[in-house]
C-alpha cells in the first residue's frame, strides 16, 4: 500500500495516505457490516420466533437500519445528573476503538491487511481484551446500580473467558509455527483438508471451544449477562441514548466480526474457498484474485456471525454462576488438555497416521454437512390442514385457530 | 522533521500528559482512566520502535488484565474516603523532590550514553528468536553490539539462553496461581 502511494506522494505523505485509506476502508467495512447485521439479527430473530421482522423500509426491510440510524442521531443526548460526565461520554468511544483496532491486523486476503504484524494473532487478542474497559467504565459512570452490576459482571466474565480463548488461539498457532495471520492463512492454501480445523482431533475440538469463548467475550447471548434485560433493565447501557448507545452496538458487532475473522483465519482456511488447489490472487491476477479472497473471507465471517445470531435466539440465557462455572470448570481444563494434546500429536504421531486422520476428519465433516443439507430438502415442509397441528401432533385439533366463516 | 519524530513527539506528549493526570486527579476511577491512556501510550511507543511483541504484551497484561482488575476492585470497594483522595502537603513535597531527583538523574545519564551503532541488518528480529531463546537455544543472540556503554569499553558477548530464568518465573507464577486458588476456595465450616 505505501509503495502504491509513493508514486504520487513524497516520503512521509505516502505512509500517511496509506494509513488514512486503510482506516477509512476498515471503518466503512465495520459500519456497513453492522448496518446489515442489525437487519439480519432482526430478521433471524423474527423468523425463529415465527414473525416477519422488518418489512416496511425498503425491499425486505433492508433499510431498517438506516431509519434506526436517523432516529438515533436525532435523539437527545442525555446524561444522568449524578453521572461522571467525562467518563460517561468517553466510554462508548473506548469500546468502539478497541473493536476497530482489532481489524488493523486482520488480513482479508493474501497481503490484504492494514498493518502486517509478525504477532498479529497476539495483537488481536490484546486489543480485543481491552474492549471490556469501555463497558466497565460505562457501568461505573452511569451512576445507576443496574449499570454498575452490568459492568462488574462484564469485567468478571471477560477476564475469565479471555484465558480459554487465548489457549485456543495458541493451539492452531502451535500447528502453524507462527503468529503472523497472513502466513497462517497462506499455509492453508488449497483443498479444505489443509485447513487447521482438520489438522487433528484437538484442533477440531479447539475450534468449537474458541467459538463459544469468543461468543462469551463479545457478551452475546447466551452469555449476555452484562445487559440481562430481565434482571438489570439493560445493564451497562441503561442510561445511554442516541448516538452514544449506537456506538456500543457498533463495538459489539465490530468485535463479533473481528473474532469471526480470527476464527476463520486460524481454523477455517482464512480467505481460501477450500475448493481451489491454488492461491487465487497469484493465478487469476491481483484484482480478481483478491476480490474473490476478500469475498470468501467476508462470507466466512458472515457465516460465523449468523451462527452467533442463531445461538442467541435459540438458547436461554445462563445465570451468572453458570457462566463462570462453564468457563472455569469446563473450558479452562479442556483447553489446557487440548493444548498439551496438540503438542504431543505434533511430536509423537507419525506423518502417515496424521494424514489419514486429517482426511478422515475433513471428508467426514464434509459428508455430514452434505447429508444434513440434503435431508433438509428431502422432506416437504411440515404443513397441516387448517385447524389442526403438524408433525408429532398430526390430527390433533388446535384450540387456537380462529374460525373464519 | 521526519514522520517517526513527529509521531514520537505526539505519543510522548499524550503519555506524559496522561501520566500527570494520574497524579493530579482526585477521583480513583479517573486516575485509572488516565493510567489507561498512559499505558496505551507506552505500548504505542513500543510499537513505534518496532518492538511489536512487547507492545502487544503491554496491552494484554496491563490494559486487558491489571487495569480491568484495578477498576473492578475500585468499583466493588471504593466508598467515601477512598473514592476522593486528597494528598497532604508533606507527601506532595516529598514526592516532588523524589521526582525531581529521578528526572535529573535520568537526564544526566542519558547525556553520558553514546548513540547506539545502527545494527548491520535493518530488519528487526521477529518473535521467533525470543521464543527460541526461552527454550534454551543459544544461537539466537542479536548480532548487533551492546549499546549504552561508555565509549571505549568492549564487552565480549557470551551466548546466553534463558531456559532457566524462564522456567523459574513459570514455576513461580504457577505457585502464585495455586496459592490464589487456595485462598479463594469455598470454605467449608468444620463440623463440631
């Protein structure tokens, strides 16, 4: 990027221009992703709860987030009388800055990264773990006991879940032998059995543990104890309104996309489709190859974010003691065991056996997913005549149907 | 003025001003926030110097861990006298004198240090050599000459590995962890 600008601008200014363009592109990416993710969240929740969701604004309600945004900008920006005004105003920006800085080290394709760091995986962990600070400060500065409870819960939860999350990052890093996310992505070029997910049984399990811990550290349901509506009004953002409130949501969706990107780079082959046995940006030219790479990478991020939404609207919220117990009694020992296991696997298992296990895992998973998808289409959708129930209650009359003459 | 100098001046100003904020503010949580900016400034200085690993470690240890625990503790405990700290005049005087002595010492020493020789290769060593040194591989010493010594002294550099210190620190941390878990365990009442 600086090399490109050095044609047009002298020495320090090409660096400045490259930085500004990269930051603007990342900001735009986070903004547009959040725009559509909020729409998708409402649609997903609506469909899961047998509703329609937003339909009025634009086709399929796609512009709902725009309407919401206009409403949020035009709302009054109030702070409670007892609040620490400086910290109250600062907190949303701190939360957003942490989520934004995570994207600096995230490659969207081969070399398609704002800042190529040798320790990108470690840097992302460090930056994403400081997002909690904004939430804790918001909880403190609001001068509201519900907010304070939310902030304290968030601090306890994130500090605990950080440990198994970091352990699960170390597992694919052990396999790859580098912390550079760009190199980790390049090592997984080719068919999908080259992905770190299928390297051995330990990385396979580590992906799921990582994904759950990442969900918890993004304070997403079923781990959204910091904003548990049924107990704490709205938790740490009870007192926020208007544009500051929306910054918290920008931070939440930003960190969801950041951890999903980290998960897809570390485990799911990064920007590779898994169905092309070469690196697209080297064979199909710079623009087409990188366009495909970025599209595949963003698609994988959306897939993982979609799973997070699916989990959010399907599972009930845990209690705070259950959240802490899940982390400290289960995830922490499991991730320690996985780390030891992957080290022993790399040292002891002969190459031939490792290859067999790799193909078995990859093809088994692919076969399982294919059968799942086929079985979704094999049966016709459940339907029942009017006034009766479908499925296991076949033939039973429902008392809820309104009789229309 | 090159770009690194401008960036350094900016970062150093921000870090120093927020360090002053830590000292001068009265509210404990405000102090923690100023400390947050100081620590982030220091980690950015490391990143500016090319020490990526140290910068990220600074962030994850101090910002993500220590400072969050600090604010957590303050929020749980701070009430009345602890939330508003008023420094007595005597402490201000003693602290000011100690700070002035430290600053003058640092200035004097920094004028005596000769400028470091630029290393042979321009590329900075990655984090891999650090990890290998922790595992006891001795061939990972940086090739450049030692800097910061008075002019004329030559120090022969012996190959050093850090396996023993690393292990000692690791075992120490493990002992601390087990001790903390022991202290925080659920206490059962003795049946009498």
